């Protein structure tokens, strides 16, 4: 499939931009201690993982391998609409996604970076 992975991959530059800006602006910022992160995205059709490394670089891959810091569970159509939108907004036309924070650092990092995904 790879549709979800590709959509996540397309938002990686925005995530990296936001993460790297925070990391370089304030070395004492909490984001330094919260990375790396793995966020799992699950739909009724496929799964994908977004990985953000300690330097703020982001990559997307198919499937969910191993534990994640955050799980985003939503229907494919709405998630794809949000990920492929030209402008990011946290207002959803469909049902809201289920967010499951698996680690405290996952919740902290997600709260800082979620806007770059549109969540």
C-alpha cells in the first residue's frame, strides 16, 4: 500500500523544520530530552510509523514495528485528508482521531509538534 507512509513522508519537512528550530533556538528546551520519538498511525486499511530522531530529522515507514510513544488511530479517509491538506488545521470534518499517549515524553513532544501534521 504505502499511501499512509507517503502522506506522512510529505509532512516530514514541516515536522523537521519545527523540531530543528526548537532544538537550535533553546538547547535547554524539553524537546532535546524527549527525542527520539516513534508515533504509530493506524487506520482500518494500513499502518505506518513516523520516527523523529534526536536531531529532529523525521522519516516515515510502513507498518508499526516495536513500541511507539504515541498512537494515532483514525479512519483512512479523514487521516489522509488532514495529512494532504495544503494548510494545517486542527478542525476536523469527520470524527476526531483517537490519540493514545504511550509515554509521558510522547505526549510532551506530540503537543509541540502536532501542528505540523494538522492534528
